[in-house]
C-alpha cells in the first residue's frame, strides 16, 4: 500500500486532456513538502517530468503541467499523444524523514 | 552530461549479501544527496534510502523495509555511492536505481538483483 494514492489507470484519446491525481496526508504533501512527478516509458528508467509541484525541466513539453493544493497534487497532460503512453508516479517527502511515492498510474492513449 | 551508472547486480541466495555501486559523472558529486530506489518486477517504485552530502553530515535515512539490513555509503573522491545489502530476502528482488536529489534527476539505467535459491 503506497503512502501517496494515485488512480491505477487513466485513458484518453489523442488530443484530449487527462489528469492524474496524487493524494497524501498532513504528514507529507499537506505538511508543505514539494511534489515531483516522473514518467516511466515501458522498459526504461523513470524520468523527471515535473519538480517542485509545477516546474518543468528543460526538454519537457509544456503539454505537461503540475499543481498542488492542500494534501493533494495533480498532473495534467493536454494534447495527448501516443508517445505519452507510460506509467506516471508522484513523489514527495514525509515528516518521518522518508521519501514517499504514489503507486503509479498507467496512462493508455486510446 | 550528467550521468549515473549502477553496477553490481546479479543472482544471490537468500540470506547472502551484495554490494551495488553507482558511479556518477558530469557534476560535483559531493554537493548532492543521493538516493536508491527499487522496482520489483511488474510493481511500482519504492524508495530504499538516501545519503546526505558531507555538508549536511553525510547521514543516511532508510525505508522501514530495509532498515538494519541495507547500508548506503559514499566515496566523494571517486564519485561513487554504494548500497550494501545484507540478509537478502526474496522480496528484495528488483531493479535498483540510483538517483540524485533534491528531486530525482537523473536516474541510472538500473541494475537487476535477483534473490533466489
């Protein structure tokens, strides 16, 4: 059971917008810790997608955006493309000085 | 180019030990905390532990699932982070990644550890 809760799967047609939620608690996201998002394409290592709740590393398309509010965070993907099909993970920190991940969300592009 | 390369994985029997290495290049290794993250076959990401930079004491934190069995260390002169894994269990079977803090970027390619008799 992951500390951060994500939906197991989401799907959307090309060009559509999808969102992935990440729900935590008052000891992690709600305590003010930043949320980061990672994309893992099949058979590859994870890649940083969003850092510090809403910042995109260079090279990440602006179709990807992140937000945080209270004890939750969200990743939004607009203009869905076939190459976006991957697993997505949120990550934060906990007041117990540990790192916490969401269980991951599999995005299917229909 | 900032790069991390893990090595040392393989097949090991339950109860035995294994040491993984993470060799860094392209940045000042000693300035950063380093984490280890693992992924069991078909499962999600699980944080294993991290080591702070010497500037922050070089101290370590671990996930409850590995505390007391795994030890993370670093050699800043060689730009290498280590993960010493003792008393290995079958449930430790996973691909092990090293990555750089404060957000995890970049990631290495991972090294597979299989614990089986």
